C-alpha cells in the first residue's frame, strides 16, 4: 500500500509518472506552480494519449496564499457551422460520438496554458515556453511507453476508432494494438510542439498552426473552420464556493459540473455522519449525489444559456432542503441520465505555497478518434454531448459551450491547510472528490489512504455504460449488504477498478510541509522536492 509522501519545496501529483517528473523538474529549476503544470500537462498529452490531448479542453483553479483563488475556463465552443440543420442535412438523428462530425468544438486546452502563463508572469515566472514543453517534445520525438491502460482501451474501442481519419497511422502498429511497454513515436505531434515552442501558444488559434489544422479539419469533414479557432479565448472567472464547518471549498463554474461537487459535500455535511466508510458514509454521499445530479442534469450548460444562477443551489437554505429530502435508510429511485468521459487531473504546489488544480480532457477515450495527420493533434468529441433539440438546455447551437464533467477542486481549511484534489471519470468525478475530501478533511484519514481506499460510483464513468451503484470489491461485505437492503442497485467490481477514476491530492500545511497522494489505480505518482 502506498504511503502519503511529504516534501518541503514543492510537489506534483499526476496520473502518469512521467508527467509528475516533468513538473517536478520545472519546480527544481525555480519554476512556479503554473509553469510546472504546463510542463506536466504538455507531457501527459503525449504519454497518456487515450486520456487527453492538446486537441482537448482544460480547466484550472489557481491559488495564491492570501488571495482568492482564480479559475480559468479553457473550454471550446461549437463551430459556427455546427447547427441542428447541419446535422439533419447529413441524416443524423444525433451527433455521432466518433469521427469528423464529433469534432465540432474548438480545442481550448492550449488557450488555458496561455492564460495561466500570463498569470505566472505576474508571479515572476521566468522559464521560457520552450523549456516548459521540452519533455513533451522529447517523448513525442523519441518515444513514449505504451501503458497497460492505453493498450486495454485501444483494444476495447478499436472497432470504432480504427476507421477514423489518422487514427491507425498514429496509434496502431500496422493495424494492431501496440503492446504495453512498447515505444510509440509521434513525429507530427513533436513538430507541432516545436512550432508552439518557437512561435508561441497563440499560434494554435491564430497562426500558421491554426491555418494548417483548419485546412485538415475541413478536409476530413469537421464543421470547424479557421475563424472558429481565431475567435477562441480562455476566460478567467471567479470559481464557485461553499462554506463547510471545516473550511471553504472551491470548484469550477458552469459549463462544468463543479457545482455538483460542491453540492454533494454541502448536503452530506448536513447528514451528520461521524465515521468513514460505513453505511452512513456511503449511503449519505450516494444520496447527496442524487440530489446534486437532479440539479446538474436539469440546469448545467453553457453559462450564457443558463436560466438559473448556480450560486442559489449553494445557499444554506437550499442545501438544507436537499439534505432534508434524503431518507437516511432508503435509496432514492434512480437512474437519471448519465455522462461519460476521459480526463486527467493533476495538482501542483510550489515553494511559495502557490497551487494549481487542473483538468485536461478529450471527453471519450481518444476523443473523436480523429487525428490530424499534418500536426498529430487528436481532436476531442466533447461536442457530441449536445442534443439535436433546440428546446433542450444542452441543445446544439453555433458558438455554444457543451456541458463538461470536468471539475478541478480546491479547499482552504480553517486550520490553515490548503488542498487541491481531483480525478477523471465522468459522473464519478464529483463522487470521488467527495470520497477523498470527506475521508481526509472530515474524518481524519491519511491523505494517501483517502485516495487508495475502496470507492463507489453511482452512474456511468470512463468505459462503463451501466447506471448501477458500483462498489469496489474491497468494500466491507456488511456495508455492501446494508446498501442492498436499503434499496441500492449494487454492482460489485474488481478490487482495484479503473472505473473509479484516477484521483490525486496535494495538501499544503501551515508549517510549509507539503503532502501528496496519487492513485494506485493509475500509472501515476507523486513527485516532491
């Protein structure tokens, strides 16, 4: 069993060890938390390609001691051509989940790096972009090891991915799935990273790189055009927050499900659970999740289109009402519609106590499956979550942001500790955040134990279609039976299930010590200095 790691100068937690090491190297060179995160984010986009890509979206929570945290929304909007009529004219009853028609939103992740680095410069950040992208360029040029996870999910979805433009050339060996521990080189992606290093990140949206990508996107059949890329900008926003007895929690604004993450913990606190991992803990968070998802599924979407103020659902009276609606002994009938996703969460803390909580995603594994062969960029399929229904709050319209499961988390505890934490995993993201935070901050479990301990999941997640209450096999059988008696539809998974996501956390203590944890379910690690 892994132990919580400690360090005095800085720490990185990532679901791939090479990304953690890339971020750590920047910290050792005097880089700050944002610079380290850009190094980790660019590296993980190369070495964990089924989970994320520079052709995906990203969301940041950035924290500086003594100042309110800042959020960066780097989610892309739908193409100007991406109308309901555009898809009806192509005989689509729904937006395809794979292929060029699924590649219908701008990839915003690079703009988030750009916005974060502008903030870094105000902190005195001094490392050049070429240095921050150096590890990513090296692995793309010289070879990145194929993980077991990449092998398994490439094989699982090979039938739908292999026919997509550019996929086989970049991710298969003469039509076969690469074996774990084999090396994959991505020369076109290496060239793209070199171009960004030399020309700057804005080139992705308004330079030669944007022009090249736009030509190929149109050629393969995507509705995206160069003007869509040129219009894109990341947004700096104030995060949502909720006050608990132990401190203040922060999460991302819509179009993400950050609201749901905060609601779950706000509702759960009102249930008065005293112990971790018993029936009251699991049942309480599952039922709090249902209350939060009722709100999420009905209202969360592009903030420009929302008809309610998300802050209203975090008011004490609203949380009181939702907690009162929970039966302490019986499960609420379920399911509600669920989501799916492929994502990475990473956290950094530097020597000045500045912290970054970051999510980067392509939605499903390998996103749309479309790889732009000229640039090596794998494009996301986030826009496939739109409905071809103009009356729906998540209905497709040109220039609209899709709903995101992405939700980087941050907490400031009343005893002076500061915490960044998060996970990948679709519907599982806010639930895993609640499990990790409640175990650590409410019940006093060691940080690594809070991440490693057996988890649960209501609904669908990465690679899963069923909407049962899934439990890892390591959960106490008496708790499992109690949940069944309470009316939960139980599905017991293996002891260490990828379905539970890849979580991580970093805590900065008042004395300056930094502790961190990474998920043994992932290929990741914590790296400290």
